[in-house]
C-alpha cells in the first residue's frame, strides 16, 4: 500500500471552506459583482465537499 504524500490540518481546511461558502453567499446577493464568479465559487465549494466526503448543505441547485 502507498503511504500518504502529505498531511493537512483538517480544521483549517474546514474553516477556509466555511469562509468561502459565506463569501459565495454574500457575493451572490451583490448585483454589482459578476454572478458567474459567485456561482463558480459555490460550485467549487460543492465539488470540494463532495470529494472530501463532507455533507453538502442546502444544495438544492446542484449541478
């Protein structure tokens, strides 16, 4: 079996993920900001959660 190449601090990754989610929600309500960028950030957040096996909360607009 192969050994992990590196380790990560899960708590810091989850904190950054939560921050990105908050930012995406704020940006999605800001009409002056390009809607595509906010949508892309939300999609990236969902992908990371799914790949990490984390719950995808309030995700009714799943792509």
